C-alpha cells in the first residue's frame, strides 16, 4: 500500500517531552488491529486539517495521544483507527416498471428484476403479476414517477460520493472490467486514498454493490435496477481489498468529495464502538456547512457492539437495517442516535411475525474477482441500508420538495427532516427504528 504519511518532527518531540518514561515492554502495536501501529492523527490550533504523526519507537499510541491532548496547542489527538465495511457477509417503460431482466446477459424476463429486488417494491396497494407488493419495500417506483413528473428522472443533476472499497466503474488492462450494469457516463472524477492514485477500482465487491443500489443503470434491459439511476457517482476508495480503512484516509475522502461537488456522501462502514475519530468529525462538520448530506450505516451486531462512528458524527443520517418482511433486522444495532431504517435484508429480529429473510441483490464482483460479475445472495446488513438512504437523499434533492434557495445547512436539515417525517412506523421504539422505514414515494411526493 502506498501512502503519503506526514512526519511532524516538532509534534513527535512534543510527545516525547510530555510522556512519562515508557514501560520496558511497550511496543505501540494495536490490539486486534483497532488502529494503525505508531500513528496518531493530530490537529494543532490554527491548522486547517489534521496531520498523521509517527509515534517514536517504544511509545504506545494511546499514551502518546493522551500526552498530546494535554498540550494546550493541540485541538485533538487520536489513534488512526481502522473502519470496516458494514455488510454481514459480504427512464421507466410504458408500463411504469423498468425492463431490467434480472440477468446480466439480458436473457431474463423483461421486468424480471422485481423477482429479486423486493426492497424497491411498493409496500401497500393491490399486487399484480407485473408488480407485486413487499412489506419491506420502499416504493421506488412511486418515487421514480414523482421525479419524472418534475423533469428530474432518476435524480438527474445530483452527485453521490461512494466512500468504500472502490467501484468497478471502468475497464483497465487485463485485470479490471467495468460492471456490465454501469456506463462510463455515470461517473465523475474519483480518487483512491488507499493506493494514492486516481483510479479507485474495486478489489472487494462491497463498494460496487453499494454503488449499484444507489444508482445502477435502470431500464436498460439487463441486470437489476438502481434508485437514483441518473445521478452521477463519485467513486472514492477509502477501504482496502479486505474492507478495512484508516481514519485519516476516510477524513481525506470526505474532504475530496465535498471539494469536488458531491451532494450526498455514502459511508457504509464503521469503527469500533465508542472510538474517537475527531478528524472525520471535523470533515463531517465541514460537509454540513457546505450543504452536503452525509449518510452512514449504524453497524452490525457481531461486528460492532453499539451504534458506531461515523454514523454518530455531526449531522450524519444514521441508518439501521430492515428485512423483506418489514421487520427490524436481527443484525441491526439499537441505541440512541438512529435516524431511520432502510432495507438491509437478512433474518428478522425475534418477535417479528415474518420469516422472510432474503438478502439485498445487486450486481457486483464475484468473490472479489475483478473481471467476473454476478448477483450474489450474501449481502445483508446496514451497509446495504445506508445505500438506499443515500440514493433517496439525492432523489429528495432532485424532487423539488424542499424550499428553494435554502442555506447549505438548511438544505441538509431539510433532507433529513423530509426522510424522517415521511418514514413508515414499524411499531418499534426510536432506539431500534429511529423514525421508521424510509418511504421513497412519500419522501419525493410534492403533495405531502
């Protein structure tokens, strides 16, 4: 992994000067790789952005961070924590239903996507052979029709940054192929903060799956559908091929997205419970001031133990997961700070009358193979849920339901409020469902 790591000699000396003598066995290594060994993210008074500092040999990372925080010149100092992806495993047709066939080679039945994408179906009304009803659906079709009516089909004119493992968005040499259900015109300039170059290509599959749910090509006769299908996608790679990413890279990724015109930022990953990531919070505050909507998964039970950063960050829309049966997902964490639920698939939490447990289907890489694509059945979790909310946030922005000429901060607040006030109550306490399960048709309906 190539990385530009800033060594600030003055801060290193400051750490040494303010620390007590280290214990003989001190190594500075991170337990269970919670953070990068011998690195601390530090921001001084008067600095615009934080810097990553090398910890001198023999000094522990946490002890160094604590010592730096005692200096009045230091705004914050924290280990360079590692985040992980939050997945459990890893124009409409005349009929009003897209003709995506459900098969990548186009051999499926026109409209065959509805047999897999229960998450996009209406949740109420009369079912038909062409368009069934799903208790856990968010009525993407109603939202698509709302946006067509106002001249912004598929959230045209918006940009959504996908901070993740990269996206299979272009062909490069003999190793990488673009997903067959994307086109090159869907993407704006991105960046790879893991490899340090301008080609944020996916080596995992998680990022491509997320990007597909947000804005995969729709009504093109192949594969599956995406929510904000005419929005532009900005691929920003901040997680490596194993789905792990460093706090300083993620902070830089947020800044890049804000500076390069993103309207919405999706973050389908989480740090450990209670970890301090002040550099990321700085960038999230800046995103809010600039009018950029930020969305994050709350984390999954088993991988995390509480609603976790960055979903707990300033003005972030924190998203939990719901199932095909309209139940809380068994993996979805509970606690303060949850804003909404969205489809994450999987097994329902105990007490739900429905046993439906299908995953979220989307076109992505097969087992991390960068040249082979499929529609795997093992993507379940709050990662998938966050992607739905990011796509829907862009649709709200494009729908014209918000007051015009709002301040940047009021725009972000307006999107969050709209999603919450139109959400569907699943009868759970706020600590489990937030405001409820998102309703795409209601959120984009100018009459509501």
